[in-house]
């Protein structure tokens, strides 16, 4: 049974988180419900709630988006249904039909998409799907929320009569309007409406000329509003019919309300279901704002939060455009308690609150802003002692209040407890208070509780160093500037940098020296040693970071070279297979060619067939028997090899073609040599060199020594000028 107190929720500012979630709800009921969210009392309920939010958040990445769940509250309508002889008006019925339709759409959707949203589907099957409510109301109401004419035979008859009388009244009024206007008795506005009746706007001086009932006058008294005598009878008849129509409508609504009364519990269920979906949707939106995820939930006792952000600080800094520093922390059976030390304003309390608030959010069914590889478990009890610990109401001092709190811790602490204590042991004499705090911590340790504390007490740091399942940690500070780095470092206690911070803030060195003399020498040395260790670690941290970067680059380069090597190896193997295959085919081809020549000479068919069969048998003896599947794979493999080789050949051909084009362009750019008689030339792309004997009409007779040939000059390229010509 999980029990988390109101004090813990208040200490960790969980109410502020709920306010932010409630603002993301679409309905008033959803907002109210979101503000009442508390951690679940059993693990199964937590897992279901987390999966619901995770599935809803994932729906934004799917094509199957979850339908709208917005609705107007029908609490008033449900209350009216519970009272006998009451009835719902058309406006109330519109709300009822809207909520029923919305629920039916959601239930139908989750049924159709149950593979995508299994947990939301399991939640939905607890709600009854029925169209009875919708059918009952739509039989009476139209799509505009008005009572249908055919809701009953009596109503249909009354409305027909009303329409007829209305027509007669308008016709009679129109005649009087035209007649009195022609006499000039009417004002410029001609007519108006008084008590839902059409009246003539008669000038005051002519009021006695117009027969009818005076219904009123204007503020100035210049206009008198008169209902013509001819329309009075129709107006009275219309009023009677409208009264009868209302009576009939009330009768219909009462009958319909009585039919809806058996569905009271179902309508309550509908409203509860939709407000539940509204809270899930709000949690999903909140998770999106925080980039929150669902971490791995472990069966064992382990809490490993990687890159964890404080939700409230993250959103606040995001609005200001400032950076939020994430923390990484781990608790398990071999490291149950962490003691965080170091100077104030370094982020110790925020780290403590981050762990606590994220754990509370998780156990309330909310995704948390951590790295997806984080691992979490659930705690039955979460105890906190954070913030201002004075109880003004009970007239308790800080220390008295803390002692009462520690007493409560001792009663509740066990191996399923997470405790978070800020500034552990403060409020009393440092030595005595520190000793008592140490005793408390030993009890928590013996009970195998998980916890994180922040402290300045050296004896608590020493205890964490001595016990095997307890670890020291500190918030990193820049050794030179003494500025906080807001990063938690496990494994070492932190110095409070008391004198260093004082010196940085301008306190005289002589005063600091005087203070040092008043403190035990051993304590100063201990604190100084810790401070020196932190400075050394800061340097090592930078060196480690640089080495890690280089190591990462080297690893990436290694992976790249290994991939290249693998590809080259595959190509070599492919080429080798192709080469072996081709060699075998050449060998067989030679054998067949020899047989062919032998048969050509002796014409002995039998000998030819015997020799050929021997070759076939020898080749088949080398083959391994393969199944159809293996042969198919072999063919596909060979085909791939051939395709690969063809691709390479095409690449080579393309390169050669480009080189040839390049050479042609270079050749084209060279100045054209005018050929003369006696020049030594050769055919383009030819090898033999000859001498031009004569040139005539674009053709030249080229003498190759043994023979001569007549060639077009365009087909010749210059080699060298003859020696005779050059001498001249």
C-alpha cells in the first residue's frame, strides 16, 4: 500500500505542477479533477495511468488521432433527472445528446484501434456503449436543438393553426399599415413591436383617427403605438394557441425526461469518463512541454535518473530563455543513500527536489523529463524534510520541528521508503546536532531505506565514506571563480569553501585568518583537503572531457574504415567468384572445341558422345546436390555479382568516355596546322605514317612507301614537317 503525505506533496511543490496541468484541460470538470490528482495507492494503477498518458502522447505521431473529448458539464441535468416531476428543457437535452455522442465516438474509436491503444481501450470497455439516449432525444429534437413539429400529433396540429393565424394577422396588419400610411397618419418608422406584438407608429396628433388598442408611446410623446382593431382578434387567438403549444411542449419534454431517468448512472459514468480522458490529455500536453518520457520501470529496487530536469524550473527558465542544468543520479541496493555536500547556492536543494518531485509525478501517472534510458521503481513511502521548518502554529522552533519530523521518519522508514532531507542536522549545536543526525542516518541505513540528504557536517561525510552502501557527492564549483556549475558529482564529499567564498566577497584576509585560528586545526585541514581534491578533480574533468572527445572521434574513424574494408572485401570475394566461374567456362569451352575438331577429322559420333558424357560426368561430380531453394539463392547471388561487375564496367566506360571527350576538347583547342606537300601525316586514330605527295581539292595523296592512297585532308593529322622542307 503506497502512502504519501500531504506534507511531502507540499514540500515538493506538487500543487504547482497540478495547477499547470489543470490549465491544459479543456473542461471545467477536467480542471477540477486535475487539481485533485494524488499519487496512486498501488503499483498496477500507476502503470495503467502511465500507459494511458504514454498512448495519448504517442497518438500525435500516429495517423489515427484520438477524437475530440470536449464537453459541457451535465451535473445540473443529472440533478434534475434525479428529482421527480421535473423536466429537461431543449438546451439541457442538447448537452445530454452532445456528451452521449462524444462518448460513443471515443468508445467506437478505441474499439477499432485497440491494437494501437490497448490500455485506453481497456479503460473504455468499462463504459457502456449505447445509442438509446441519442435516439430518444433526436426523436423529439432537431439538429438545431428545437422541438420537432412531429414530436406529437397535437403539436403538429397546433403549429399548423399558429402558422395560419400568423399569416392572417400579418395580412391584416399589412393592409392597415398601407391604408393609414397613405393618409399620412404614420411616423417615418411606420411600425414597431411592443410585448411581442406588431404595432403601428402613429403620430400623436392622429391617434384618434386610428382604431385599435394603444400599447404605449415614445419617450418624447410624439409617437403613439397602436395595435389595429382588425388584428386584435387574431392576436388574442394567436396568444391562446402559443399557450397551448407551450403546454404541449412541456408535456413532450416531461415524457422524454421520464424515459431518460433510467440512464442517470450511465450519464454520470459518461461525464466521469470524459473528465478522465481530459486529465489524460492534459498530462500528455504537459509531457510534451517538458519533453517528458516514460522511463523503464524495474522490478528491483533501483532509481537511475539520467539528465533529469526540475519541471517547474525548466518551464520557468524556458520562458525567460535561460538554460536549465539537468542532473544524473543513481540509487540501488549497493548505493542506497547519497550525502550531497558543498557550498550554498550550488544547486543541492534543487537536486533534492528534482528527485522527489519526479518520483511523485511518476507515481501520480505523469511522464517525467528524463533521458529515455532512465530506470525507476516505486516507493511505498516518500518522506521529506525540506524548506522552512518552523511551526508557528504549534510554537515550535526549527530544531524542535525537525526532531518531530525525524521521529515520524523513524516510525515509517523501511526498505520501501525514499527519504529526502535538506540541511540534515542543522538547527542545534553543530557537534551535538551532528552526532544526533549521524545516529538517525545509521538507523535509516540499517533499515535499508533509499535516500538523499544535503549537509555541511563533516561527520556525515565521514560516515558516507565509511559505510559500503552509502556514497558522498558534491555539486561542482569552478575552482578559480568559485561559480557553481550546477552539476552533481558522485564519489567525493564537497568542501563548503567557507573561507574561499568569504575572501571572494571582500572579507578582509586578516579577519579570515583570525577565524581560521578559532576553528580546530584538523577540521580546517580536512576541509582544505576536500577543496584541493575538488580543484584537482575539476582539472581532471576537463582533461577527461577532451580525451573522451578524441576517443569518440577515433572510434567513429575506426568504424568508417571498418565499413570501407568490409565493402572492399565483399567486392574482392565477388570478383574472385566471377573470375573462377569464367576460368571454368573457358576450360570447358576448350574441351568442347577439342572434341569438335576431333569429330571434324574422324566423323565418329559414338566416340564424340562418349567423350562428351565423360566431360559432363566429371563436371557433375564436382557439383554439390542442391535444393530448388539453394539453386535459386545461388542464381540470385550470381546475378548480383554480374550486376555489380556490370556497374563497375559502366563506371569505367563512363570515365574513359569523359577522358576521351576531355582529350578531344584539348585537341580542338590546339591551333589547326595547315598541311603542305612533304609533311609527314597519319590517319586520325591510325598508326602508319606517310608523306603528302600532292594536295588537290581538299584531298591529299599520301605515300606510305609501299603504296599510296587518296585521303580527305580532314581525316589526316600532322606528325612532323619533312626534313627537306625545313632545310628550305
